[in-house]
C-alpha cells in the first residue's frame, strides 16, 4: 500500500484544495478518480506513469479491470466549464495518448493481450459543501 502524502491526508479528512491552482486541482481530480476506480473493483498499477525513453509520454492511471489492462485519462474541470472532459479529447490529444499507451506496452516486461482506454471526468463544484461528480467513460475507441 502506498503511503499518503500530507495533501492526500487532508483530502481524506474532507479538506478541499484551492481550485485556483490548476496543478493541485489536477492532482485532486486524479486522487478522486483513483479512489472511484478502486471502489468499483479496479486494481491500480501506476499513477502518472512516464516513459523512460521519452518523458513527454505520460498516462494518468493504469489499472486492471479483472484481466483487462485499463489506461485511464483523468480530466478535472469546474462544473460550469464550457467544454466537458470528453469534449476536450481532440485528435491531437488522442494521438498523444495512443503514443503513450504504445510506449507503455513496448517498455513493459509483460505481454498484455487485452487493454482498453477509459476516460474519467471529475467535475468540481464551486460550493465547498457539494461533492464532485465523477463520470466514467469506458472503452473509448482510440486504438487503430
């Protein structure tokens, strides 16, 4: 089991981060997404995996859903954003993700027969007492 950072401990106790800082908001969204995926039975392998060959290739979460390897991209947004997390998946972003996924598969010592891409949207509410909304889009067509 991975140790908690002070930041994650505060989140577990119910303290919410400053949503004006986009990096903290992104880490909070990834933390919420990982908790959500674990709660529905996924087994988390990596958070923020980066390629050894090219550090630009990054994957937010890599999990197992039973025997299927799942690459998960997390999009954290304010609830009143003009574009949804799903809508922000441009062709350029999809191509970058596909290169990252292929890099992981090439660098891994294991041979994964089954894998898919999921998108987890985290909508953060502006009111401090409101819970964030999580939308899980499974098996998005990205691989050729």
